[in-house]
C-alpha cells in the first residue's frame, strides 16, 4: 500500500515537471513574438538561451517516465498516463524549437526595413499559444471535452495561415522589393501553424489517456 | 521460459510492423517527388490515398507496443526498445504527412507554367529519404555507429535547404511573375528538411535504445 502511495506521488511529480516544461515552451513562443513585434534582437537572444534548459528538462522528464515504467507494473490507466507524458513532452520540446525558428527569422528580418505586412502574426501566435495552454489545462483537469475544444481551434489557425500565404504571395508579386520580409513572415506563420499542430497532438494524447481511446486521425483532420 | 520466448516473438513482430510502416512512409515521399518531377496529378492522388493506411498502421503499432508494456514487466533494454518503437512510429507517420504536404504543393503548382527553378528538389529528396532508410537499417541492425552517420547527413540537408531559400528569394525578386512556383518549391524544400529532422530523431532513438544513453540535443545540432 505504501508503494502504491509512493507511485501515485511519483506520477504527480511527473505531471508537475511537465507543467514546468509547458510553461517554458509557452514563454519561448511569447518571447519570440515579442521580438517580432518590437524587432528587439536581445529578446531573440533570450529565446536562444532558453533552448538548452528546455532540452535538459525534456530529458529529465523522459528519464522520470522511463524509471516509473521500469520499476512498477503500472495499471492500464497509469500506463496510458505515462505514455501520454512522454508524447506531450516531445511535443512541448518541439514548440520550443518553433520559438527558436521564429527568433532566427526575426533576426533575419532585422536587416531589412520594418514594413507593414498583410498578416497579423501576434494574433495567430496568441491563438496557437491559447491552444497549447488549453490542451495543458485539459491535461491537468483530465478533461477530454476541453481537449476536444482544442481540436476545433486548429481549423482557425490553419485558415489564418492559409490566408497569410495568399496575402503574402500577392504582396511579393506586386512589390518584389518586400520579398525578404514577406518570406520571413510567411515562414513565421507556418511555424505558428505547427505550434497549433503540436497543441492538437497534446489534446489527442489527453483524450487517449482519459478515455483510453485513440482519437488520432479520426476526430481531428489534417 | 515459454512466456519469455513468446515475449521475444512479440517484440520481433513489433519490429516487423514498424518496418512495413517505414516502407509506406518512404514510398509516400518517393511518390510525392515523382509527382513533382512529372507534374502528374494522379501520383498526387496516390499519395493522398495512402495516408489513411499509414495512420491506421501507426495506431496498430502503438496498440501492440502498449499491450506489450501492459502485459509484461519488460527488462530495461526491452523497455527502451518498445519506447523507441513508439517514438519512431510517430516520426514515420510525420514523414508520411510531409509527403502529403508536398503533394498538396505539387497540385498547386499544376496551375502555373512549369519552369526551371534554382533548386534540385529530387536530389534533396533522395538525400532525406536515404537518411530515413539508413536510420531504419541502423534500427534493424541495432547499430549505433550507423545511426551516428545519419546525424551527420542532416547538416547537408540543412545546407541544401538554406541554399534553396537564398536562391528562390533572389529569383522571386528578379522575376516576381515566378512567385507562385518559387514559393511552392521553397515550401517543398522545407518539407524535405523536416523529413531529415525526423530521420535524425529516429537515429537518436536507435542510439538511445542500443546504448541506453540519451543523445538527443548533444550529438546532433539544431
């Protein structure tokens, strides 16, 4: 019985570490978009500097999960929980990667005039970040219904990204001198669309854990 | 003892299914590039039609892995093997996604004149595919050294993708009427760069499984 209580405590520790990981990934995205808005390259540097810490925490969480799998014979729902943590952990690390990709693009844009572009990157970013946050809330609450709401938000992110692609292509054709800034904005928009994809993966993992059903590729659409 | 032999047999079945998954993902990439070369939209359709089968196999493999984790108390190396399969499986499914993304772009390009672009997409694709194939060979042979060779190949893919970005940006500036084709080629190049990233992830998983060490973020660089 004491072993069981200790095991539950370890599962809770694992969850807490994953939430720290989520906070770091989300902060990295927020910073990269602050850098985009302000063109402040020192914020880009903060994003680059935070990456090794995110990577270290990813390894630490994986090791905790692996130790739990090795030492105990978890019951079905605990097993699904641990596997979900492993998957969510990988997705959060990739959210951090997207923040780095965005910061690289912002740094590139620094060489060119700051110009008005037909894409609302901060709005797209806040939508993608909200998806990550809501997916993690669903994880904390073990709430499959909230997780399903995240899947629906992804359509909006995809639409905004598609609209950005169209608007930026037209701009490039009309004003080729704006090509570098437009291409960088186009890639940042795609990076944010991928953040939305990672949030979708996380939401699907929550549903898988809570309901024991694999919803991937059925409820959400590509 | 019989239970142990049966367990080893199940591990081998799992490996065989993962190799089928790898073959399907690789074929999807090959087809999407055939479609690019020939602008044959019926090949795009083949890529779209193969996606549900890849997704089904991903779920099947995950379920096999989960059942093995739930039913047995695997030893450390077997546990690492099963976790590696779960991760490699997810990466292969995302390679399939990239093939779909490429096919979507090829279909878009169909509306515009076929023009010579300063990017050798088939060469980039064959390098990225070779990475996936070699990572899977390293997996079959449990060969960490071959897996390390895959990590080195990724630098070349990144360089080719960066060069494509530069060359296509310049082309767009000089000849804005080629914007749609150039943007689509630029995105296909990035899709292939992501295939290389997935192969890198797979190679790292092989090293993790064989050596018991987590090499992520240390040997390979972003």
